[in-house]
């Protein structure tokens, strides 16, 4: 069975900026989905901010093995209820890949629990991405480094938790460096942040970037069934303990009562 990937795009700049519209006539989300669909391992479809529930319904998320998220200008327009819904699916086992300005997306901040801030400069400068984990599946088929002639600079410090692995580090022509490929585990879900992808540059048409995205989708996919009732915190009564015990001392809650409110 192919891996079902949903590519979520904010779809704002594509509608308002001629440069972006020319580079990505089907939207950045469309270009990413097209790149994934050249590989028989994936079936990629798209969803956008403007759709009901931002295209992130319970039914759609239940069918999504890996979610790719790109946002920039309208992070605040994403409904908090949708953010919680997506987070619960990640905790339950859905993979998620956050691209470029999605470092400030509500869902990334929710999963990281940190400000996710950084320094930046929009100058169209050269970015050189170095592979820092040669044997990592996300880096499969890549050279030791590759370059993007024009990109927006992101610089350290990057306000995120220490990752499980750093797969890429970027150097920019202005001298800054940045941890550009970070992996995390949140519940049963695999999380990957990948830095490149400023909307006014043809980054998602680059062959190496497309290789990273395909590799990342395969890595993020968790084939196990979703964890059910992932946010439950049930009380285990004394009589249900695996070993025989007696209740001792005063108790705040009766057996079977939910103590989390």
C-alpha cells in the first residue's frame, strides 16, 4: 500500500504575489505533491487554509500517514481546535514534516513547547546544506553537501528543544549557520523540521530538496495502527492492580473517579 501524504499549504502568497504564482502555478503545496507522486511509494494530495476546517477534518487526518505543513503569513488564522486535532493525530502515530516558515506555525510550537524563534534575512543569498548524519534515511542518495543559489537566511540560535538527530546544517553567504534538518519523536509520531523553502525562490523544484522530502515521508511514516484515546489518563482502581494491594491513608479521589480536570 502506498504511503498517504497530505501536503498542507497556507496558499496565501500564491494568490497575492506574482513571483510566487509564476514559480508555483499550482501552489507550493501542488509542486510538493507532484514531486512526491513521481514516486510509487506515495499517494500525495493537498489541503489548504481556505478549505472548511483548513482541510484537516478528523476523517482526512485518519487517512493521512504523513502530513507536510507549509505556512508563513497566516499562522494566526489557523483555528486552535484544528491545531489540537492535528497534534492528537501526531501523538497517535501520524508523521509530520514542517517546512521553512512553519517553524512559527501553531502546530510546531504546540509539539515543541518552545518559542521556535530564530534570526532571519531575506536577501536571496546562497545556502549550502551539509549532511551531518550520513547514514540517516532522510539523507539517502544525497551528496555530502548541496547548494541552493537563492534562499532566505535563517540563523542560530534556534529556539527549539534538542533534537533526536540533526540531519542537516546550513551555511549562508552572509556567514550564519543553522540546524536545517531536525528529527523529533512526539508520542508515537515522527516529526521532521526542514528549513529551505522561501516562497519567492524555486526551492521545491530543486532535485536534492525533492529527494529530502521523499526520504522524509518514508522515514516519518509509522505503519503501526494509531494509538487510540491518546489523551486519556484513566484511573486504575485498587482492585484492578496487577498485584494484590490494600488502599492505605487518605485519598483525594474515589476509585474510578477522574482526578484530572
